[in-house]
C-alpha cells in the first residue's frame, strides 16, 4: 500500500514571504540611514529625501507583518488585504531612492 503524498505546510509560504519582506525592508531602512548620514554635508536635499524614505521602509515592514496576520486568518483565506498598501509603500521607497540618485548625479 502506498502512502498519500505529504501536503506542504500551507503556512510556510506566507511566513517565508513575510520574512523576505521584513529582511528587505529593514535592510533598506538601514542603508537609507547610512547613506543619508553621509549625504547631509554635501547634498542636504538628497539627504532629506533619503531620511524621509527610511521610515517608509520601516512602514513596509509593519504592513508586511499586518498582511501576514491577515493571510493566516482562516476567515480571510484567499482574500488577503494590505497588498495595495504594501505595494504603495515599496513604490514610495523606490521613488525616493531614484530621486536621490537623480539629485546626486545632477549636482
């Protein structure tokens, strides 16, 4: 008699995704703070943009955690909320980085 195939842990994928978002957001916030600190004397406007984006990166981590909790609830299975907020936060952080790069390269 053959054994039935083992089903994958349904929570593992959501948890791995959460950990990836957290790792990326926190690393981004750390890099933004370090770069912003170095830019302050030479490019104050760029430093301001970078330092403003660091809290956004932390907000992305918070939103990722919130979304993970929503996905894990059985009542919300298949209807996760927070994806739009997570995407908007990520776009804002990336747009801030592009604005800083453009400002530094132009100056």
